[in-house]
């Protein structure tokens, strides 16, 4: 996604999801364009996670409702397609025994985040706070562990 598209999503405008690269093998002098798109989306996810944690602690019903809707929209438009892209295009590339646990952890965290959706749909503030915490932890893990692995693979 472009920065503008992420900003529009952040402002609550419904948009279609797409990556700026056709495949994870698209590469230019600045690095993998697919990884650049993944990192941009990670940045948006961190902002979303921060909103979740703040709203969950606020007790402000209006803010909570706004963030529930924002998260559910972002999940449908960005997070689930992002997870699917990683699961079908990136993670299968990590087949070696030494790094397979990293791919398995990423998959497990995707499942954990999906499992919290029920609580978000029920408008549960505790689930919202948990979603924000797990999303933050997940993005930090992928940026610190997963993205460097792919950069190394493609360089």
C-alpha cells in the first residue's frame, strides 16, 4: 500500500488492499518492494495497536466504538490480506530447519490475532487492549526477526 492509502485507511476511508509489488521476488536498488510494502503496513499496524491500547484504557464509549470500527475495517482491508500475503508468499520461503521456527511463530501469532476478533465484534474493551498488545508484539517480532531474514535471502 502507498503511504497515502494507509493514511486514508487511518482516517477511516474504505479502500482496497494491494501491494506495491506483484511478487516477493520483485526487487529494485532500494531493496525488495514487497518488503517495503510489508514494512509500511507494519508501521500502520503499530499506530492501530496504539489506538487500541489507548481506547481500551480510556473507558470512553464513543472512542471505543470509533476504534472498534476502525480495527474491524483495518482488519478486513489490510491485516487479513497482509497475513495471507505473508502466509502464501513469504513464509513458505523459510524452509530451513534453523529458521523454520520463526515462520511457525509468525503463523501462530496470526492465528492468535484472528482469535481476538470475536471479542472485538462483541465490543469487549479487554479484547481490544489484548489485540493492541499482541499486534504490537507481532509487528516488532516480524520487523526484528522476519524482515531481516528476507533481506538477507534476497541480497
